């Protein structure tokens, strides 16, 4: 099903509102619902991000920003008047067969996982081509992975904020969740029933305006598809936004949600806390660089990046922090440092 952006955002939890706009195309209608000062903050956040990414001349960026804010205000007035005159809603089959189709702009493609009906053969083909973890499994575990993946997809809704989508989107994103929970009895992350998939960076509006490549809020996991793919293309750099956000979701499911809690995971987490605190303090000191500066902001980010490194740099983590690696191996009931998995990420 294809719905308007305004309709979709009614169903996103109020803890955060995410908005996609590439800075050049049509301004999404949802921005019109924000206060004027917040609209300008959104624009400023976009251009700050683009300036930092491209190292453009700040004076030129500032002039461009001022001009665009003026144009934005005019466009907002026009959009509001147009909205009063007419309302439109597009619909699609949502059966997975039109996942590559395009429609009019602005577009949000909505797919219920229970109606995608991917075959085992298709799932295996996509995973074998794009997902190193699957290739490291023996035949019995590959069958188990496919069974879990199909069940996971069937319970989720995938919202693609673009005029077209790819079958790999729900498959690979769901596979990431199945990967980190593969050694656990409970793996469905039932609190998170919706995935927002954006072509690239998107805007978060609460508790502050910021440019994001992934975040978890309410019952929703939001991801930049561009950065998600980059995480798997650079298989051993320790940075994978898909794994990072699934780690946040796993923690939230285990410690915040009161239903469908994995008691064993929660009880074993104390060992990670103990060894993780030591590593967290060490990584703050000069000369230690397995983790990024972002991971040292708080212990939650440290946890999420620990899961990234555990899967992407298992040999380095095991060599540098053996106690932490052992704790994570027990916690997730996996050991990615062993062959054949380590060969696929080298």
C-alpha cells in the first residue's frame, strides 16, 4: 500500500518524528505541520550536515541557506493553500511483486511483511549474494536462519520513503536482526513492528533537530538504506548501522519492554556490564582506539558499537579485550572469531 507521508507519520511513536528530504527535491508535506522555527532548524541541520560532509565554502553555503529558507517559506504557503483545495491518497497491492515499481511524488511505499511471501529460494539467493553471516553457516543453520527470517519478516511492516524499493530492503534489514539474535531463543523483537527505510540521511526532530543514518524510537526502527549497505560492503571496519540499531532494539526489548522479555539474555548481561565498564574506561584514555569517539558518549552507544565490533572485528576484540569478548560470546551465544565466519569478514 502507498500512503501519504502525513498519514504515515500519524502512526509513528511521539518520542521522535523522522523526516526524509534530500535538500533539493520537493519539500515533504509533513514539514508543514512543524512550527516555523522548527522548520528552519530542519533546513539548517540539513545544510550543516552537507557542509561538514563536503567541506564546502561556508559563506557560499550560508547564502544558499538563506535563499532556500525564503523559497521554503513561499513553498510552505503554497503547499498549505493547495492542501485546503484537495487531498490525495495512492494505493498499491503491497504483495511484494511491485517492490520495484515507481509512483508519483511524494511517495511512501508500505509493505506488510505477512503479504510479501518471499520463497525460501529467493531469500537464500539474496543472502548468499549480500549477507556474509549466512554464508558462514552450515546447511542446517542456514535452514534455521531462513525459517527465522521468514517469521521475522511476516510480523513487521516496512515503510520505504521513496518512489521505488527493492526486495533486498526487507530481507537484508530483517536478516540483520536475525543475525545478532541467532544464538538466542527469542529473536523476533516484537516491540518493534515497523521499519522506516530512507534512501539516505534523514532528519530527527525530537528531542532535537539532527541528521541521522539510523535510530530506534517507540515501536519503530529507522535506517538509511545507503549507509546500511555501506556497513556490509566494508565488512571489517567495525561500523555497521544495521547491527548498531538492532543492538539498541535488542537492549530496549530486554530491559525496557515488560512483555516477551528474554530472561536469560537479561541475566547474562551483568557479565557484559562488568567487563564492558572496564573497557569503556580504558577506551577513554589516549592510545586506545578499537572504539569510535561516538561510542564513548554513553554506555548505551558503547553497547551498540560493541555488538558491531563483535561481529565485524571479532579477532581484534578477542585479542585486545578477551574478557569482554568472552562475555559477549556468552551473552549472544555466538563466537564469530571462529572459522568459517572470520574468513567472510576478513
